[in-house]
C-alpha cells in the first residue's frame, strides 16, 4: 500500500528500526548530559505522573529545569519510565523514597 502511495517508500525491517531508535536515544542522552553539565547553577527536577486510560499502565516523567546566564529557562526530559507500585508522588512518605532512589541512581552513574 505504501509503495503505491509513495513510490520512493522503502520498507525496513524491525531490527534496523530498533537499531536506529537506540542510536538516536544514545545520541540524545549524551547531548542532554552535556547540556546539564554546562548548567551554571542549580538544576531543579519536576515529576509528572501519567496513566494510560486504555491499559491502566502508569508512568513517571522526570524533567530537569535550569537557567542559563542569559536568563533563558532550559528544560530536558531526563527519564520517562514505567511507574510500578508502591512508588507514587501523591503521598509525602513516598516522596522520600523517590528522592532516595534518585540520589542513588544519579550518584552511581
């Protein structure tokens, strides 16, 4: 069907697609690390929970925010992961658990 719609369309298999996505991910991850290393001051982290209404899967998105010397706000999503129970940010006692987990993760990398 796609070759009829667009004669220049080239079908690719799953393995090259996976390779390309992982290569792009690694490139963007390294770029984000360089940007965060150049931050002149504090880096603030925000957390946003999201759940799929279709599958009831829950996710958390962690975003880093910082300001460059030119006073421009910068932000990067640094993690988007499956959120397994019992970790949630709606309960103050679980906030401590999340902060502990993040500290251990960032200090070990």
